[in-house]
């Protein structure tokens, strides 16, 4: 059972990390631009210019480096800083854990990463945010 869990974790991580846009020499770092945030109690719907909020995921040391240059006061995910992360798989879904807190369900395609805070390992919610990233 433990090896099955590790296999699923590795598979999900490989899917998520297969999309990179790396201008650095370290090809394992993924660079994602936060482009849109929607949801919350107020029902926000905010677009962000490419390069304004950047998340750099480094799977080798399990960190996210956030460069957040947004100053409009709207919800935009995480403040600038370095955070630890892991990917948890449960019942066929993947969840991102940031600094030991479940941040939301995570899905990705070739050029898009979505974190849905309404999707948690304990069920679904209605007042979370949906963050859409492009690489």
C-alpha cells in the first residue's frame, strides 16, 4: 500500500511538474504566472498582467518562491516569500499543501495550472478562490 501511494504521488507530481517555462539554468524549476483569481464570498473576478505575480516551484527542494508585485489590495494568493510545499493525492485528486496547510485542489494541463480552494481532501466548499496560472 505504501509503494502504491508513493507511485501515485510520484505520478501526480510528474504530471504537475511536466509543464515548465524556465529562463534559468535549472530546468527543474517551474515558472507560473498568476493570471486570474475568482470566487470568495464577494465573488471577485480579477485578472493580473503576466509577470506581476510569479510562482517558481522547485520540486528538488519542495519550495515555492513567490514574487508578488501586486499592490491593488485584491486577493492574489500568497505574499512574496519562500514556502514549502507537497502534493497529496487522495481518491484520484491532487491537493497542494503549502507550509503544512492544504491550499486547494490542483489540476494542470500543458500551459495552465489551476488551484481550486473549493476542492479539499475533506470535501468541497463554496467560498474559496480559484487561482489560474499560465506558464
